[in-house]
C-alpha cells in the first residue's frame, strides 16, 4: 500500500460514496440506476477505441464480474428502496472487507502479514461501528438489512473476481472500459422494456444528476482496478470502504441523518487501520 495507491483508493472512496448518494437521492430507484448504469455503458463504449483489448485470459473473469455486478445493482436498489441511506450503505459496504480477505487468501493466495491483517481488522471494526450506529434506536428492518448484507457479499465477490481479472488483462483501462460497456446494457434494457413509451418522461427530470453519478461510478471503480494491479486485494477492500465514513457525512449533511460521536470514534479506528496498512506497505 504505497502512498500513490492509498491516495487513489481514498479518492475512489469519496467518488463511490458520492454516486451512491446520488442513486439514493433519485426517488425512483430504477430511474436512477438506469441512468447510472446506462451512462457507465456509454462511457465504456467511448473509451474502448482508445484502450488496449484485455488479454484472453481475463475475459472469463470479466464476464463473471458483469453477472455479479448486475446482481449487485439489483440488490443495492432494493436495499436503498427499503432502508435509509445511513443504514443500507454502511452495512452493504462494511460486509465486504473481511469476506474479501478470506476469498483473496483462498483464490489469490494473498495471506496478509501481521501489519496488514491488523489494519484490515481495525478498519473493519471502525466500519462495523458506523454500520451499527445506523441501526441505533429503531426497530430493525430485516428486509433492508438482508438486502444490504447480500449486497455486501456481491461486493466481495466482484472485488476478488475483478482483482484477478484486471491482473490478467494487461490493461486496467481496457478492462474497465469493456466491463462498463457490457454490464451497463442489462438494467437500461430492462427499464426500457418495462416503461416502453414513458422512458423519456421518466428519465429527463433527473438525467443530468444521473449522468454525473455514472461518471463518478466509472471513476471510482477505475481507480480501484488500477490499485488492484499494484497491491493486495484485502487492504484495498478495507481502505476502499472508508467510503462509509464519507457516506455517513453525506447522510448527515444532505439527508439530515445524525453523524454522532460513535461515528467519529469509528472514523478514528479507520484512520488507525489505514496507518497499519501503510506500515505494512
């Protein structure tokens, strides 16, 4: 975890929390995710002529990742529809890092050393604190929590699949371009079939906001994929989920959700975890 990789992943965390907040802000979740997914597809298609074709060995990973991403979008839509942003987002993102650590050890043979493992654990403790704070003082919405947990499992799955795929691709730029172009087809196609002649009227009022979300989404994941070619998957996954702290701040400022002292303490644990991972690097 060099300073350059750390900076890239932290920037990805900010952009990721921002596009998720935009997706939550759009009342009709299918409209929001159609614009974000479709905008990502257009960005991918525009980038393909300027990118090297991913190597043949990366294509199975890329296609599997597309399928997982479609499940991820469907579950994320459901969790945002059922729960508050400050509840759904931390649970979905906080589930992933420890699962990634296990999967990376099994499939990528990346067993973190003492410092990196300590950093992942401490960071996850902070992330869990934010997630639990989002559940305080209310009756649990088990449907929303279940959807958010399932979303977290898809995040862990595509993180490891794409980590292996982008390393085999020979071109992180080409990999992200094709990934966005292929996976971005499904949700807009489903939405257009469902809406038929009403699509323009539904999309036009929030088109600008949705396309900004698409650009942020592509930038966030492109930064993560680049980082995955230069560092181990588990520390990147833990560091990337600092987006939970950013999401909590966005929830407090824009959605009037309380930030609170426990979230400040959780943010402190996350900073300590980042320091341990940097020490490992």
